[in-house]
C-alpha cells in the first residue's frame, strides 16, 4: 500500500473516531436499562476505514469493511443493522459480525461517496446497545476515462517571419477521473505532427513556434496534431488527439516589381486631355494593404503625362495631362516608379521597397483642324468710326505639315454679322455700319477657320470687340424739375437743387459745370450756384414775386461736361410763382398754380367739377334707358303692358276698351282660387307659351297651350270667365278684316309686310315696333 492510500485511511479513521461508542463498565444484564438510566455512558464503536473501489465486477459480494462494538463478546447476542444510502441494495452487512459488503459496480464519477448509519441491537431485548452512528463509504477512483479536447478543432494565426519561441496558441484537454487520487487525471501533451516548425509544452499544452524563417509566400498554412495522455503517459494510459490549423498572416516583406522593364505606348495628337495612354503593372507577393502601391512619373515628362493608381487592380494608369503635337514632338520617354504605400521598417535594410520601369510613348499624326494664334481676341473700335473701319485681324493656321489654307467666317444666325464682316482669306474684321457705344459697349462674335481641303476640320475662336466712347452726348437734366417760388420769397433763398447726366462714358469720371445762359444772366431774378460736385442750387436774386404780374419764369441753364471735346447743352427750368402759407405747402401750391394757369378761382373750379358730375350721371341714365329699350318686347321682365283681345264683330270700345281679357293672365304661373285652386302651369307649358309667341297660332305647341288653358277653365266652375278667350287662328277663313293676331298667322312673316302699321298713328306704335322687330329677327 502506497503513502496516499495510508493517508486516506488515517483521514477516515480521524473522521469516524468520534462516532465510535464508549466502553461501558457494567454487566450484560444491565443492558436493558442502559438507555433508561440517566447517566453518562462511554461509547465503544470500533471499525476499520471503509473504501469501495469503483468499476469492480464480481459474482459474490465484495468485502468493504467491518463495524464492531467493544460491547460485542462474540457470543452472538448483538445484532448489527445498516441504514442509509444504498443500504440493503448496494451495501449489505453481516448482522452477526458487522462486516459490510458491496453487491454492485460503483461509478465514482456519478457518486463519489455514500452516507450510512449503523446500529447495534441486543437480540434478546431488541433494544440498541449503542447509539446510532453515521459513517461514509468513499468510492475509490480507477482510470476509466480518457482525455477529451472539448474546444477542438483549433484554428490559430501567427504573423509570418515571427521569431523563434513565439507563442501560437494553447490547447487544453480534460479527464473525468479524480485528479486528487493517483495519476488517472494527470495529463501529458506531445506533438504527433508539426515538427520541426512547432512544438508543444508537455504540461500546459502551449503551442510554440520553433522556426523563425517561415514565409507566407512559400506556405501559408500548417496542420499540427497534438496528443494528450493521462497516467502521466505511463503504460496503459488513455489518450486523445486534437488538430490545430495554424495560418501565417501576411506582413510587408516583399517589394513591388514591374513585370516589364520597357513598355511601348501610342497616343494620337488629337487625343484630348485626360485620355488613357496605357497601363503598367507591378507585382507584389504580399496581400491586402501590404500590396498597396503608388505610381509616379519622374523627369520632365510629368508635365505632359500623369499616372494614377487603380486601387482595385493595383495598376498604374498613364493619362494625357497636356495635348501633344506630332509636328512639335513625336516621341516621349518617361520613367515610371512604383512604391509600397505601407512600408515595414524591419525590412528596409534588406532592399528598397520600390521599382522603376521605362515607358516610351509615340505620338501619332492626325489631320488636325486649324489653330488660332490666340485662345480669344480682344479688339477696340471707336464709336465714331465709319462703315468699313478696321477692327482687328484674327489668324489661324493648319498645324499639319502640309499647311492647308484656311477660310474665315463669322458664325451665322446673330445680329452681329450685320455690324461686322471678315475677310475670308486674311481674317481682317471691319465694321459694316457705324456703332453706338450708348446702345452696346461690347460686341462678342465667334469666328471660324475651316480647312479648304477638308471642310470638316473647323475651329472657333471668340472675339470680344469694345466700342470706345466718343463724347457725342451733351449733359442734360436727369428728370423734369417742378420748381416753385413763393410770392413772399426773400433774396438768396434756395428754391431748387439740380444735377445732370451724360450718356457718354468718361474714363476720369464725369464733371459738370452749371451756369445761367448768356441771355438770362444780365436781367434775371434767379442765380445759379455751382456746388462743384455735379450739382447746383437755384437761388432767388430778389425778394417778392407777384403772380398777377408774372405767373412763370423760364430759366435757361447752361451745363458743360469735361469730355474731349467738351459739350454743352441749355436746359430750361420752369419756375412757377404761387401763393404759399407760412409752412410753404407745395401740394397746395401745385393746385393753385394749375387753377391760376387755367384762369379759374377756387369757386369756379368747384362749379366746373359739379357740372361735370351732373353730365356724367345724365349720360349713364341715357345709356341705361337705351339698353332697356333694346331688349325684346316679349321678355317676361319687360312685358308689363296689357293686350286687349276683342272680337271684330263686337262693337266695343276699341283700344280704349278695358273690359277685354287681360292676356298677362296667361303668363301667370299660379292662379289662386277661393274654393278650388286651379292646377299650376308646369314649367313645360310655360316654356311652350314662350315658344308660341315665335312660332304662331298654327303651331302644335300653341294649340297644346290653348287646349290646356281651356281645359282648366272648363273644369273649374268657380273661376272667372276666362273662356271668353278667342283666338284669331280659328276665326275662320271668310273674314274681310284679316288677322292681326300677335300670336300667329296662317301666313308667315316672310309673306307679309307690316310697314303700313307705322302709318296708323301713335296708338299702333307699340304694335308696329313689335312686328317690325320680329320680322327683322326672322330676316
């Protein structure tokens, strides 16, 4: 038995010792009263330490240990009883001698110990001779579990070219056996695959890099297999393996390299700025940002060509930075350089992280359009220049070797062509009519130059023509001045401030001089004071003015400019004399001056306004009456007259007969009755009546209307005698008088003439107007 087993037994004895019963100093016959007497009893339980080994299989119970009381005289009088976890099933006890046996296979990993209670009983009295005591049976471990890598498989990353001894990762295995007993759970790690680049620490499982020159560009992934054994690797130990995938991450340890040492490219002289000339490419074994690079152009060609980096493909794209000319230079040789964008200083001592290559670019000839000597032209011409005056000359030439002649023209479709013309052979621009700077001070025209042998080759240039000013406009008042002077004005009083404007353009700025004209300077009641700031003041030279003597003064003022040559103009200032109050009310002065000029007093002006208002009202009334007369005589709103319908064989009162039937009743929409109301005339019948006034009594519409009215009168006995209505349409064909009905006639208006009605006198004036207007409408 080794030291650990002895130590476990000693610990068990220490644990169980307090539970052993004490020895009693009395005879067996006093046993029945051992728990009844109230006195201290010395306990006397004694047994060996109890351990049960797991995983034991046997056909017979396996002895674990023995419980023994010091009161046991080996005479069979005591009986041992076992109570607790597994008692009677997993553990049994020999009741005669207290030996304990295990009957089943135990598993420490499921249950490491069992808690039991033991009791000794007198067989005769069936009373306990010892108090119940608790003890533990521990399950002793055996190596029945193999190690496990619970976190595998493992993936680790380590930078390439890392130094020897760099820690890569750590693996850990677990064992289900008891780590406090024996070597069953003590693991030992070893490397099965991965030498000579990696190693593993036997006790910790830490993976260490051994080789220092591991290049990712050569091999970027390694597979390492690690084994873990329990029992410290002794014979019969269990083992397990784990796989570790180790990736080498990239570092910038490789410089870029051009694929070619010499590149050939071509570009046409017609190519615009920004055209892609070609591409160069440098390889870099690194990846990601370690392979990022920038391209440059060295030498004098950097002003003609440029190079940019395509960040996706890492190509260098050569662009045209400036137009090339085949006739000037046909070949360019440029040097391109590439440099890593991110450099690792650890590797700078080995080699520079850049590379260079040579690029030769040939310029291809093309038929180019003419080229003007200037990008734009600025010319000047005086506004006083006559037609045909020279403005300037534009010049263009064919840049090709054959130097084809060119023709000049001004772009069509603008009004400027009417002002300027150009000589198609030499580009001379002249005026076609005089120019006026005050209308337009600048003229912009577009001139084209076209090859004579290839009309598609055309160039344009802008020509800006400035019209130089000539002092051809005299200064003048900027506006009309309303100037008033009060009758009570005193001498030296300022009555008006004046200024001047000039349409000309003065390079030094305008300066105007004001003075009285010569004819008014000797005998004038006003003076002009020049303020020397392009303004002047008009002052009274005398006191007191009378409107009755002179109502207005016309003051001629001379204005002189500073042009070359200077120009003058005489501007007349009208000064009106007015009666002013103490506050010099200008508005009142204006109206007073107006009335005075008209020769009217205030009362006369009011009378004139009143008459004007009366005339206006009278005129509006006449217009309203005429509009009222021009309306149709059959309008419902205007027809308020009454028509007398009589029988010709009835000698009534004629036009003076007022007892006849009132036809306005026909137009009434609703007739109220005292007893039984007559039914309402519907909108349809009402409209039929209106139409009947135009179509005549022979119309079916009129007949329907009359029938409706007769039916209403016949069915209503309480109604007035409307049934006395007679219609001329049905009076017969033998009447000598003929029909004068306004409702209709057997003859159309086209066949009858009613002009004779106008001769019947004023009583038939209304009727004549109705027939005449109706016929005019029909015509």
